[in-house]
């Protein structure tokens, strides 16, 4: 058995197809005709753009208009005038087009790899993908054919790039194994969108697996099993059949309102990172957007997006949701989200430092640009647009943001939107009753809240045993926040991972949580889980859970309750 990262859930059982890429070599000597060499480069770029656009259209058909932004992002990146000018300058200096391409793109790759933010680092894979494709065009190398693969293919490759993922035969590939890549890589995102089980970063997969071998890809546990014995094969086939049946059962909840077992209304929203993600959220039957992470608009760029760029992105999300609530979080830079041109600076402890609303209120001109874009988008498309402030610790921060928004509304003669806060710090949880006076809604960010309450870095494996939302300290904080919001008469939602945890859902219902914001793929599962519990049952579960003293006791209790 081989182990890797479980990047796309599901069970794939098929035969291995090993893909090995041709090594790229070229002459590095000085060019004789500079202008001819530049023309060759520009033809290759045009061919790349044309091929990639065709690929995006094919992917759009396969995914019903989802996730093509990843592929079209390659076009945007390579069309950057600065990038092309840098390549032209190197050719002017005597370098061949291939060397110019490699030099400039390796520079961009290095910039992404040096980021502290995982999402930004994963962009290095996109740059490598662009580089290889462009070099293959320049050198006339025949690209790997992934369009014609046998049925029940388990694709085994060193690194599955976004362009390969988009190009491959989606009907016949039932599992993916790679030697590199992570959960947030664009190839992983596309694999999840295509619902193909994938295990990434499997060491030496190409040498340890053989073409034609029977392979099981366990995208739930991150396991790859070659030549399984009959008992193991039967076990995994049963699990695969169960998963297919589960998917069919969830269809019952498509198009239904979210209600508890006794008919009490609740809502299932979605977390998104790009305007394109909103389409996926709608297709998965969400009832609104509970978190739009705007920092992704600021990444993959060398300068801050202007007001019109931001406005268009927010407008697009609102139009896609067609009047449903849209909660958009203002820029959450800092911590694990490094944006080089913003210059937050090096900090000994960035999670407790100059980040999110703290940065924004010290840079009010830029912050007002974002607020103005948000207010305009809400006024033009969706009166239910709500602005969420991250990393709040004091009432003064909320008051200051509201004052800035009111100033913009006076200047533009536009309606004041709902403004709320993300409750993700111990200070905010303790002072929730005070913050509620100045907020139109709360949204609980359980990921950061748990790490701050437990003083346990969520990325540190040495203290992972402490990072549990089941801990009574976290549960008491959640109950206090929700109670404060309910008492103040404002909506309370949750956009952290805990919102989709089936064990926690009855407890959260019992606390009074109204809105659960989850990934698009978790919408129907969450709706079904909410429907299992009456309010009386949920309150009884919540009350008992709060009498327990350890996270393990809580988890054991909720597990047993969930089996009923």
C-alpha cells in the first residue's frame, strides 16, 4: 500500500496507465536573427492562447460551466505585457526563445514558491504548466495524449497539471495518482470538480506502480493499493457501491428547503473563493453565499485590483446568486495569506499580528476602494449583499468600518448594506453581546477560533491533538456567540469547517445556529443531516454535550448519537 494526500474523495478501481513526460532540451547558443526569434516566440504564445481557450471550452462543457477560470487564468498570466516584454528583452540580448521563456517563467515560479500562503505557492504549478506547454510548442514536441484512454483508467503521472486535467478523457479516468501536488493545487480542485478520486504526492509512484496493474485509489484515506487481494477488492467495491447509493439518496434533498426534523427553517450557504465558484454553489443548490474570500482577487497579480475590477467580481457573484444572500469578506491579508505587493512585512507571529481588519484600517484609502466596490455591487444587483469584517477584536473596529461605509453611502447616495463580523478571536467571542449592538449579523470562523482558543497552531502536527472543535472550551464559546446573536435579534451563521461536520450539526442546531456555510459538495449532505433532528432533540444533545469535560468524551458521545 502506498500513501499520499487524499485530494479528491471517492473510490476508484481500475487499471494503471503510466504517463511519463519527455525531457525537454534545446540549443542555448546566441540567436542570429533577433526579430525572427521574437516572431517565433509570439507565434508560440498565440498558439498557446488559442489551444488553451479551446481546452477551456471543452472543460466548460464537461463541467457545465464550472471551473474554467483556472484554465483561462493561464491565458491571463501569459498575456501579461510585463511578462512578454521580459522575454523579448532576453531575446534582444541574444537568448533563444526557449531560454527566454524558461528564465522569465522560472522567475515567476520562484516568487510564488517563496510565499508563505499555501494557495499562492500552488500557483507555481500553474507557471510550470504554462512553461512546459509553451516550450513544447516552440520545440514541436508532441504533447501527451490524454484524450484517448481505455475504460477504467487509473492515471499515474509525476504531476498532473491543470491543462492535463482539463484535457484528459473524463469518462474513462476513474482515479488519479501523482508524485506531487497538494489539496489546494488547481489539478486537485479540478479533480474534485470532475468528481474523480485522487491521491497526490505519492512518493515514487511511477517506479512502484506498473502499467496494467489493478489499482485501488482511496481518495478518502489517501491510500493507493496495487494488485489487491480478493478480500480487499471486495471491501473497496462494496464501499464504492455504498458511495454511489449515498449520492442517489442525496438527490431527494435537491431543490428542497432546509428544515429541521420538526420543520424549523435553517439555511445552507456556500463558501467560495472566486466569482466562478458561485456557479458551482448555485448548481449544488445553495441558499446563499456565506463566505466569499476576496483575498483571492488580490493574489496572482503584481498590483492591487482597482475599484472597477473588484466591482465586476462582486457584481458577478451577486448576479449568479439571483437575489439570494451574499456575504463577502473584506480583505483578509496577513497570517497565512501573504500578498507580496501589499507589504505587510515579516512578523515573528503573523497570526497574531498585522492582518485583516487591522491592516485595512491602517490603509483606509485602499479599504474604502473595496468598500465602495462592494456597496456599488450590492446597490446594482442584490440588496441582500452583506459585508463581513474579519479578525475583529474590538467594537471600535466595527464602528470605524461602519463609519467608512456610511461616508461612502453619503458620497454615492447609495443604500447602506448589512455589515457584520466574523467571530474568530477569543476577544470577539467573549464580547459578542457588545459586538452585536453594532453588527447586522455574525458569522463564526471556527478554523481560527479553535486555534486561538486552544492556543494550538492548526498547521502544527505536534499540537494537532489540541486542535479540536469538539473541545468543551470551543463548544462553550460557540454557544455564547450564538446566544448573543440570537438575543440581539441578528442572524448567526458559521463558515468554518465545523459547519459541515455531521457530528456537530445537531449540537449547533441546539445552540440556535441558523446558517451553515459549507463547500458546494457538502450542501446536500448538510441539508440532510439538519433534517434528521428536531429542535427538542438537538437542544437535549447540546445540553448533554456541555456537561462533558474532554474533546474525546464529546466526540464519542456525538458519534454514538449519530448512529441512531
